[in-house]
């Protein structure tokens, strides 16, 4: 997960470098550390270093890491010639390297040579059956070919072995949501909350999925998780505040005032509504009228 | 509003068109969606799409953010005499031409309030080819509901069913793409993450 400080640092460096300033290497290291996908910028700024002999030699042994980073970025931007050149340099320096072997297989993927890529990955896996990156490439290849059920199957197999991989659970949850398989998506977020109970994003995603599933019990649970998100984020998460209002309204429509919990529920909802209105007044005042009307319609129906 | 969707024309304004395509370019690795804003023409024979609001670039299939966004957008535009008249969707993969379940469900939902609503699906091949093809037709496919409420692709070559209001819209679009104007597009996801970001994108066409 990227922290706010890291995000600010990244944005600062990015605009600095984009406008012709220095700090390209710092930027590229940060992108690599945070595992971000900024392929067009990595390609542009990485190549400017690699094509400049003095800048390149100033990197020392890190030069090879940069070649690898630029190769992957080039493939993402479909600049396959650039990627090929980078890989050639690495092959020369590190013959018989498994890490370079992975890049070669990735290049096959980028070309759309799925069968050849699959062969390459299989043989790499023979020597190293627990290589997580290669297992994940299988999922990515299935997805890229439009074989979403295949991607789900590979991803589930992967998670049986590497069940602590949070990114994989998130990916699986997102795939399920895109297919409207909300029950399965809920399971993924439950796993994430179990292993990392203080990450508010998981509470929020879980609440969103439960709300989408609908039904009284799911709505009540969703409301609890929106509330826990609000707790974990110090009341600053707009989505969770809206979520509380939506849940209260939806629950009231089902129970039609027959439940005692609703009086409490109405309190939480009006608190959330107040926080939202205050925030909009301060930061988005021209959108305040629509917000007020929307919140009114939500509270009226509860 | 006497005509059924079978007879109606759909006309897409440049601003709506460019906004939606730029939004997809801003998020090249995810599916994105948006809503179309407009009205029925005074002659009752066309749906005029005057504007668009980009919605999300993640978790398109979740309800809470969709419900909030539709409420706020509807509220804003009804004061101007405009409605939500359709839905825009761009698939995650560039070679995916299927109108998926999420898109159809959202389209159905919009049809409840505006029965002649249409869905526009981004045609990635057409978009890619735009630089060389000098094609004047939109890089989107049009879908409308038939009598049995199934979404059907509308073929508009040779007829007038789907057109861009301004004939030079593609030239404008290419211009905006070249100057990387897609970088600043704000969608509802961005707004919910930071409410000071304006989903109306007021500075885009100045």
C-alpha cells in the first residue's frame, strides 16, 4: 500500500522530471519500490538515462536493474524493439540467468505468442516451482486472452499455495466483482480482513460488496463495516460516510420502522450526513446543493 | 415521446464524445464507464447527447458508488432540464467487444428512468486506427434495447441512426489526444477520493 507521504513524494518527483528537471533515477527507484505501473514515464525517463553513456556508468551495478525496469515498461507500452534491446544487453551480461529468462518469456507474452510463453514459463517452473512471479504470469496470460474462468482457476490454485499474498486476494476479489460474482468476492475480502484487520480499504470493499449483494443481513453487516472504516480513517473517508447513509436508508425500506435498531441507525446516519455536508461546504461548495438534496432523500426514506 | 427506440436517432455532441474517450485513455489498463446526459429533441425523433460524466475506473460492478453518483448527477442536471440518457463503457481488454453483464445491468437501470436510453461501447480498434483513417464516425458502438428489452448493436453505416453532432469531432479528439489532455480528466472515483476534484471537468474545453 502506498502512504500519503510516498504519494506526495512521487507526484513531486514526477512533475519535476516531466518538466525537464533532475531526479529521474530517484523517481525510477521510487516507482520500482512502490511497484507502480507508470510504464510510459519509466520508458521515457529510463531511456534518457540508458542512452546517455555518462549517466549510465554513473549508476554502477544498478545499471542492470534499470535495463530490467525499462524492458518491462517497454513491453507494457508495446515498444518491443526497445525491450528486445534491453534484454539483449542483459543476456550478454548475465548468460543463463533465470531472471533474464523470465524477461524473455515476458517478451513472448507481449508479442502475443501465448503458447511459446507458456512453454518458457513451464520450463522455468521446473527448476523453480515456487516462483511466485511466474505463477502470476499464468493468471495474467489467461486474463489477457480473455479466458477469465481460466484466470480464476489459476489464481485459486496460486492462493492454495501462497495464501498470504494479499495482492492476489485483491485481484481475485476484483475479478469476481467484474463478473458480478459478489458472494465469491465477499469471501476474498473476508480473507483480507482476517489477515490485515486494520486496513480500512478492505473493510470498505467488503461493505461495498455486501451492499451490492443486498438483503437485510448483508445490509446490516455492510453498515457495520462502513462504520469500522469510518473509525479506522478518523471519519475522513467519503465513501464510507455515503455508505452509512445508503445502508440506513436501504435497511429502513426493508424493515419499515419495525426494528428498534433503527433509532440508533438514524443517529449514525445523521452524523454521517452532517460530516459530509461540512466537508462539502469546505472543499466542494458548488456541489453542496445536490448533496443536501440527495442526503435528504436518503433520510426521508428511512 | 411517442417513438420507440426502434426509430430514434442518437446524436453525440463533441464535448461528451471527447470527454468519454479521454477518460478511457486516462485509465488504459482498466475498464471505465460514464453516463450520457441529454434530452429528446423537440421534433421527438432523436436523443441528443449534450454532455457526459465519467464515472469509475475500478470496481465498476459495485452498487454504492453507482447509486451515489447517479443521485448527485441526476440532481445537478435536472436543474438544467437535462436527464441521464445513456451509459458509456470501455472494456478492460482492447480486443474485447462484448457488452458485459455490468454494462447491461447499468443500462437497464437507466432505462427505468429514461426508456430510450442507449449504451455506447468503446471500439478500441477504431480508436487506434483513427490517426490514419481520417474516419469521421465515432469510435464507439451504439446499443439500444429491442422490444424484448435485450441490448442490440445498432449498425449505423449508411443510415443516420448514430452520428456525431460536429463533423470535425474526430479532428478535435486527435488534437486533444496529441496534447495529452486526458491527463487531467476527473471522474467520480477521483471525486469520491477527494471531493475537491470536480467531476464536471470545467476547465477541459477552454
